[in-house]
C-alpha cells in the first residue's frame, strides 16, 4: 500500500503448522514462491496489518521463530477503540458496515488474499474516518 492505495498484492501458501505448503504445485503466478527467502524480505521492517492478529502472527513466528515481525496493527482492536458499541467486530461485518468490501473476481470471505485486501480497506477506512 502506498499513499492510501493498494498498489500490489501477492499470495503465498502455508500449511497450518506454518511451513510452506503446496511446494510441488505452481501458484497463481505460475512460479514456485513458497520459500522463506522469497517472501520474508517483503515483510521485514514493515508495519503488518491484520484483523485479530493472532493467526498471522502465529504462522510467521512458527515459520521463522528468530525473526522479529512487526510492528503489528490490529484492525479489530482499532475498530473496537474507535467504535466501541458495534454489534459485531468480524471483518466481514465491519467491511459491510463501512462500505469497504473488496471486489475480487472469484474470491470471497476466508480466502487469504480476499481477507487481506478487506483488512487493508478497513485499515484505510479507520485511518481516514
């Protein structure tokens, strides 16, 4: 994201233990991009944004336990602080309430890339509202 606009997205696959998964398959970009050396530099020394950060932080910590990730920005905590009396703080509910649901062909909630874009949209909304 640059200047409040999503300028690029990338997608990497991990299994539930945090190790690269599907290494034998070609991903959506047509190349094998599951190694730590490929995606790690993209996340180092950057602000990481997630909705209820526990899952993402756990995956990254299990994958590279000696790497310090973050700082982290939790959009769920931001939403609760800014709007303390909402009926739900689920990512989909917040994006629907605030009009920042992503439009990505063939993707919907709980798809990793879709949720990441939704989280970025929500972070922008919360920062600018």
